[in-house]
C-alpha cells in the first residue's frame, strides 16, 4: 500500500475549481484575441509610453482617423484602453495593470533595444 503524502498542515490538497479555471481561461482568451490584431497591438505598445490623443496615434501610425478609431473602439469595448475627452480631443491610455504587464513583456521579448 502506497502512502499518500500529507500537506504541511495535515489537510488534503485543494481541489481544482474547474468553473473558475474555465472563466479565467475564457477571459484570458478574449484578452489574447484583442492583442492578435497588428494595429491594436501597435496602439497598445504606443500607449504603454503614456496617454495619447487620437490625432497623435494617427500621425504615429500613419493611418487615417476612421481606421484608428475603429481599432480604439474594439480596445475600449474589451476594456483594454480608457478614454477621456478634453474639448474636441479624445485621449487614450491603458486601462488595467495586466494590460501594462503583458504589453511590457511582449516589448521585452519582441522589441529589444537597438544596440
């Protein structure tokens, strides 16, 4: 007969909460889908440096306003960016700490500083 190892506090190992795991996986999957579009990913990479106006993003990306706005709308719907209005200008920034964390990791992995 094989002995079952005991936990330090003599309790059984915690059971996996499959429902919670599934919910977290679904949330992560939606997050990754939003990142899977090149333009959205570039916008997020630009916003890691700080808040930018739609006009600034258009100029940096060399894209027309409707195309930039469409991608920003998707990012806003996914709660990855936050917006604020100042007169006629709309400014965008990263909305959540995990967005900053993931974009930072992607930049370190795929956009190392040039020598």
